[in-house]
């Protein structure tokens, strides 16, 4: 198999990832990272994807550079291709590292929520002040050199009213690749669902206008759902292969099936010193694929993210239970995306057809 390896770095109690104790930070060291790569080599024939995750991975710039040099040595020795990506909050994203990322082909995703009012509600610095003004110049430098690096936008209920304005702002400052996700753990009410539907409808109009102007862009909520309809026979969201094609390694060296599980000892499937616990890994994988009672008779279950074990774990604490909020949000999103796709298909929009029907 080809393995994607998530390396998680320094974390604290505010993170969903690995920490050693309530009073101690955990940094990943080179030995742990190297052992992770060496373990991946045993199970990959052609390709290994390496993701630098956090906390904040740019705290360990030197480790990242040292590890990439090590993979160059391994590539010459084994012929295996390595690719790299990173999710960062952007604070330490200086021009030198941007240049380095371009030279070494590190695909960068930056956590940024949109307009200043929305971003600063939840993305705070240590002094509890918003980070928008600090990050924006770094984003502008990044997008000047590579506009297809991704924006990771999180929508919380306290930023929901700014959703449309924020997405429009992200496009305006130069993002062409927006990965927009809901905070399903928030306390979603019926009123929030009504507001969300209105926001999605406004965003559908924006998507429609940009597409007819032949803009090249990606907006995950609509593009994923449109693709799930066009490729319905592939059952795009119907299965979750946690622990099989990708795993996550905490800074303590323990292996987990995905980033949402790091730090939860119930989901440890091995460690970098001794390898995988295949019995535990396969057990969790089979549980993730089991049919959920809430999905019985649902017409959109094969297009719904409810089969994503990470989301189930994040929202309910268990990989075999589904959050009612997640279910309701999917039922709002899919019809809006389908109506949008139908309009663009009837228009025979060249850019739309190329995006979703051209196999190349």
C-alpha cells in the first residue's frame, strides 16, 4: 500500500492532539519522526505522503528540514517518492519558509476563517487578542507566490452570520482553494440551521457567478457534494479506511488511525518502535465500516460525511455514532449543492464540466 503519515507536534489542552500530561508540552523529536518514516517504508511500495500537523508544526522548522533531507536520502536509496503537506496557523510563516516550501514542494494549508471579525472571534494569540492582522501579511506573501495553496476555514456558530462574507473575502484576497468545514461539536440549534441554509444559498449564488466567469477555484462544501453525485457509483463517502492508507503519529511515538484520535489511548494501534498492532487496527477499521442505525433508509447516506470515523469521534466520542447536527447540516447542504450543479450543467459551463466531468 501507499501510506500517508501524519506527524503531530507540540500540543496543549486546547488541541485535539497529543499531550504528555496536563502540565507538560510534547515536542516531536527527530528520532521519533525518523522511526515513523522508517516504519512507513515497510508498508509502501512507491509513495509516502508526510503531513506536518500540530499544535503548530512551524515551531519545529529545523526538524521539518532535517526530516525532508532524510527522505531525499531514502528516495535515492529506495526509489520511493515522498510528498509533503502542512497545516499551519500562519503566524510563523515567514518569506524564508515560503520560499523553502516552494523549493521542496511542501503543500501548505493555512488556518484562516475569513473576515477579521470572524477570524478574531476564535483564532487568538497568547494575549487573547485576535491574530488576523498578524497573519494577513503572511497570507498575502504566500498567495502571491502560490495562489493554489489551501485555506482551512472553520465555521463556528459564533461566526455563522459571517460565513458568506468570509468566503467572499477569502476569494478577494486571492485564495482559490478553500476547504471549509463546520464545527460539528458546537451547540447547533434549529435557528442556526435556518441561518446556515440562507448562507449556503448565498454562497451557491457566488459559486454560480464565479463559475460563469470561468474562474478557477475550489470550494469544498459544494465541490465535494457535486462530485459525490456525479460519481455516485463510487460511493464517495460510504467507507472510511481509518488506519489503513493513512495513520497519525503523536509526538510520543504512538500510532493512531487518524489525527482526531491522537492522545486517546483507546485508539492506539501501535508505536514507531515496535510497529503496528494489526488486530487492533483491523478491529477499528471494521467498526468504522459497520452500518449505523441512524442511517437506515437514508437516501443520501452514500454522499454524507457521517461515515467519516474522525468526524464521528470528534462529535460523539465514538466512531459508530453520528451527531444529529452533522446529519442535519448534510441534509441542508446536499440539496443546495445539487440545485447549483443542475443550473451550471444546463448552462453547459465549460469550467464546470471540466472540473467535474473531465477525468484528467
